[in-house]
C-alpha cells in the first residue's frame, strides 16, 4: 500500500467514525420519536402525530445522506480499481457498489413512505 493509499484509508476511517457517532445520535432520536408515536396512539393527539412524523422524516433524511456517502465511497472504489488489481478485489468492489446501491434505494423508499404516510398506517423502521 502506497503512502497516498494509507492516507486515503485513514481519512476514510475517520469519516466512518463520524458516521458511527451520527448513527448513535439517530438511535436516540428514534427513541425520542417513538415517545411521540406512543403518545399519539394512546391519546390521539395531533401535535404528537405531527412531531413524530417530522422526526421520522428527519431520521430518514439523515440516514439517506449517510447512504449517499457510502454509495459514493463504493463508486470511488470502482473508479480507483487498477488493471493490476486481483479479480477478487474487482468482484468484491462491484458487490460493494451493488449493496450500497440497494441500501440507497431502500433509504429513498423509506423516506418516501415517511413523507407520504399522513395517517401513520405503516411502521417504518430505521435499519
């Protein structure tokens, strides 16, 4: 591994550590939004419903940004492949991009559900 590759890999690890912190924040935000959902179910308070919906949209919007980062990182990995790289590395890089693409698509779908489900008929789970 060249010095430039090591520096790039260390930067990537630093970015991923920040993403893990954001995930921890999102988990706490999910607990907080569930409080509003529970109150809405119990008391049918429209303020709680509105607050839950806003938080859910925020959660999935932040998650989508994270998914975009991983998609872009996977895409960069494909673009940086060299002809001399092993076939295994090429195959795994392509699978990584495929997985990142599917996660990005699922994030878009979940955000769409969160935005359009005005009656809270579908339970969308942050995963």
